[in-house]
C-alpha cells in the first residue's frame, strides 16, 4: 500500500469514527441504568436499606426471593398478590396492606436497583448513612427526578472534544493527500471537490464549536434545574422550639391527630395551638428550656411561630379529611416515617406527577361505605368492583378539576 493510499485509508477511518461517535455516545450515556438514582427517585420514600420504613428493610432481599420473583414483584406487586402467591400475600398483610407502586422498568433497570441494594446492604448501617446514600432517608433533598446528570454533561463534552480532534486529524490527512497529488501533477491545483469532501477547520471554528457545546450543555443543565423549581423535598427549616416527633409520635406513641386535629375534620391538618401542648406540659418537664418557651407563649397569649414545611401551590387543592378519614391513607404515606424524625423534613416530592401516580396505583377500600354511597351507581365503579381493581383513577381521580378549580 502506497503512502497516499494509507493516508486515504486513515482519513476514511477517522471519518467513520466520527459518525460512530455521534451515534454511539448518546446510546452509551443512556444505556447504563443508575441503580442508586432509580432507588432514590422511586423507592426511598418507602424503603430504607437497613431499617424498616413504610415498607420493610431491603437488605438481603436478593436472598429472600429469587430474581424472577423480584422482577415480577417490582413490576406489579398487586398482580403477584392477586395470583395468590403465599409470600406476597403474607408480606402485603404484614405491612398494613400498603399498595406498592408498579414500575414499568426493563430487566436491566430492576437489576441495577437490586445491585445497588446489595451493595449498600453490605455496608455497615452507620457507614451507609454517613455516605448519604439514596436509601438513608435523611431527606437531603439531593434527589433529582431528571435523567440529566453531571456525569452525562462531562461525557458529552469529552465525546464532543474527541470528535473535534478527529475532524482536525481528518482535515490534515486530506490536506497532505491533496498536496501530494498536486505536487505529482495528478490533480489540478484548487480542485479539492474531487476528493468528495472539503474540510477547512480553523482555530476560530474549533473555539466556536467548543463554545457551542458548552452553551448547549449549559442549556440542558438549566432546563434540568428549572424543572425542579418548587420541589422542596428534603426541606428542613429550623423551628422556634425543638419539638421532636421521634419522642412524641415514636417513643410515647401519641396519635398524630391528637395534635393535628384538622386531619380528621377538614382540608388542613392544622398546626396545634399552644393550649394543646399545655394539656401535658403544665405538669411535665416544666423546667426544660424548650418547655419554658411554650409556657411563656401560653402566659403571654402569644402564638408560636412554627415554620411551615409542607407547602402546596395555591392552585392545588388537597383535603386531609378526604385522604386520611375517608380513604384511610396513613400519615406516613405522604410525610414519611414521621415517628422517627427528631426534626421534621419534607420526605416526599409532593409534585403533581407524584400525586397522580398515587391515584393510579392506590386501591380503594371497598369496605368504606362512602365510596358505595357516592359512586355506587356509576358503571365504571360497578365494573371496577367486578374486576377487583378499583383505584382512585376509576373514580375520576385523574380529572383536572379534582385538584384545580
């Protein structure tokens, strides 16, 4: 092979590399599912690795059930329960018949989550919490539902730089080949078009291409950040009094509705008034510095300025009575393991998509006469009851006017 043919061969090889890079890089970036990210965005609201939460601790789950069973369970746990699987039925009843969300995931995505659980399960509980893993339930707020990540950005920038380098090498090879043919008289000077490709990269072009890549990547990052505006998952403000839900709701097992009486009666769960605290603390721990703040507020008839944590947009309507009293939804479903929080934080996303998914997946308790009384004559209700698959979606739970009116 002559030198000119070798150069032509190398030039064509570089061109093929460019096109392969353009096609394969996006595929490689998206091809590998991130088990930690999937767990954080979809599982962490109900499960921890080492401790029970709304659902059981997941350490060793791959040893309790085989892979085929886990694949079916994660995709549609209700279908496995309906099939009469003894283990599934026992698990469902043990955990207060809480319906697990169905996930339309590929085998690779499910296996990535299971691999993450196995990896985190091998760590000591303290080490897992310190590492800020997705399953620690600390409410760090670093849970992003978007697929755009910093790693993706750097991979795209690296691949783009590599493509620019290959284009530069390709230009050089064609220029050398052109000069050789002009020098030997085999090609009239100035007729580059006979090569079928004309590349004239200049430093300004390279700089402009690089800036364009940075701009495009910046726009992608900006869109990703903008999509998370208003999501306050992990929000944990400092309160005027160090009230511990872990002590009151956990250790002393005081019912949530003892303080938040509105949850059984109306739209808002309400923030407890000072006199509710005084029902106990007019006798208990009166010398505590924090309790003295309550006594001062009571004696001066001054409300305690608690900082609200869970905030929904004004255009979104949510009724605690409808969910807690009528539907029987437990506080932990939305607020997380409140009985284990020394200081409360926003556990769930509380986005529209999060609510809609719950409406699609949550089974209606047919033993509650409310649904029979209100929806009993509806054909959709009758059909759903016959199919044993009645969800809030069957009762109009996806209609815009349910929450926006």
